[in-house]
């Protein structure tokens, strides 16, 4: 079963694919992403919802191209490899596979954890950014950030701190509880996960995340993760993040 949020994201990815196609048809200066070969298997690489250079100068086009077309594509290909020959698993969503990790055959559990997690994390990550992003959220999310962190600046400091402190490769996230009673406050928290682990089994839903693997920033920022984190705030699509909060 897909959750409502997963269903909405599916629609967003599909819409993004259409608009990326539409941009190509017009005279868009930068080529829209066109992954070379669709990987064999049930899992597909979602198209980047903007051109490779859309996030320049904050995140460079070459990093985006390699990150999406090589790294994300590899997670998808390796996830397909892992479930090949398991018809019962091939029909599940990546979220269902990750929720049921403990029930998977032991010989593919780690591959699904790493590559399924990589596929899900990156699929969530791309639409959290946009050309001319940045600024601050509005509306319900802005009020929740003030309520739970004190101010936007205090949130920014806490999120930056969490992203800075991820040891090695991983992610920092702004989250809401996975399930709350109707009418209960949906308290925002900041979490981090190592490697390609997700929050899917932690009863948390990530509404914003930053990839702090070196592959996300090394070409432009080298070892200076702090500069990449600061730049990331210039590309956040707060309307999209707010829509994640309001789901
Ligand atoms: Mn990555």
C-alpha cells in the first residue's frame, strides 16, 4: 500500500517529468536530463525536475548530472538487481521494501537497505530544490518553525549543525511525526541518518533533507561541507517543503 504522501509524490514526479519534457521542446538553453538507458526492473530513475544547471551557482551542473545520472541511477540499478528473481518483492514499492527489511531474504537485505534507501532519499531530495529557491517558508510551516525552533534563524542554525555533524556520509532532515492524533501539534524535529538509511521505520516523515555525501558537493566545494550547506539554503523550494508539511 502506498501512503497518501507517497501517492502525492508519485504525482509530483510524473508532473515533473512532463514539465522537463516540455522545457526541452521549447528553447531551453540547458539540456533537460535524459538518463541514457532505463534500468531493467521495476524501479525507475525519476527525471530531475529541472535542468542540470538550474541550481547554479550554488550547486553546479556537473555535480547535478553525475549525482542524478550516475549515483541515483546506480542505486536504482542495484535495487533492481537485488529484487530480481523475487516476484513478490518486484511488485512492492521501495517504501514497502524498506519498512519490511527484517522480512527480506538475508542475502539481499543489505543491498535493499542501501540501494532502496538511496533511491528513496534521492527521489525525495530533488524536488526539495529549485531554480531561484531559498528565502523562507510562509504560512503554516513558517508558524510551525517559529513554534518549534523559536525563529527561522534558529532553525537554520540547528539544521546546519545537524548536517555539519553527520560523520562520513549521510543526511540531515527536518521531520514531522509519521502519525499524530487528529488535532495534535505536528512537532518539527531535526534528525540525521547515516549512509542511505531512511527515517521510514522511525515513525518520522522527512519534509526537507540535505545530502551530505561528498558526491553531493566535492567538485565545487571540495572538503568544505559548511559552504555547501550554506549554499543549499539558496536552492530550497520552500513551497514544496511546505506542501510536504501540510500533507
Ligand atoms: Mn547523493
